[in-house]
C-alpha cells in the first residue's frame, strides 16, 4: 500500500528549491534584523538624545530665513548637505543658535518645473510610440486582408 503523502515532483526542481531557500532566507534575515535593530535602538537612545540637535527636541524660532548655502558652507556644515539650503534657528529652552536644513520655495518651484518637463517629454514619447504601433498593426491587418483576397 502506497502513502498518499508525497512531495510533488515540481517541488524538487532546482529552481523551485533555490526560490524557497531564497524566500526563507529573506524572511529569517528580516526577523533577525528587526530583533538586532530593536536591541541597538535601546542602547543608542541615550546617545541620540545627547547628539540630536536642539531643534528636534524643543521649540525653536527661525532667526534667519531659508537661504542657499555657498560652496564653503556646503563643504563644512552638515546642515547644508540634504537640500543645499539652510536656516538659522534659536532653540527657546536652551537658547542655542543652530543651523537647520530647509526647503526653499525657489528650489521647490524649480523641482516642480523639472518634473513637469519630464512628464511632458514622456507624454510625447509614448504618444509617438502609440502612433507607430497603431500604424504597424494597421499594416499587418491590411496585409492579412490582402492575403485573404488573393487566396480566393
């Protein structure tokens, strides 16, 4: 008497086995990685409180409006790195002056128009592709009709 409990042959193929191993490896990496991150977050919470800028931890007042960094500031100030613009803030509780990265209205408008230009270019490209494909399909259809008429 044979058992009905068999592994299908398709499950033993090398490609399927590799995919299963990859899937379970990624799942276990995600689980262990999350566990390691939560442990490291507990230990570094006190360090982050000391190293964090004051404007993250308390209220602040903007003393100098958002302005573009010059080349020296970009190289020397870490606040200029993310956006290229910086503003000076005064933290109310500690009364410290610090620099904070900001997003300029001019920069936002420039990015918006770059996005609009990219979308317009993509629209034109795909419109041309649609026209070319439609002509190709029309040509195939007319060839098929011509062959059918010739075969009569």
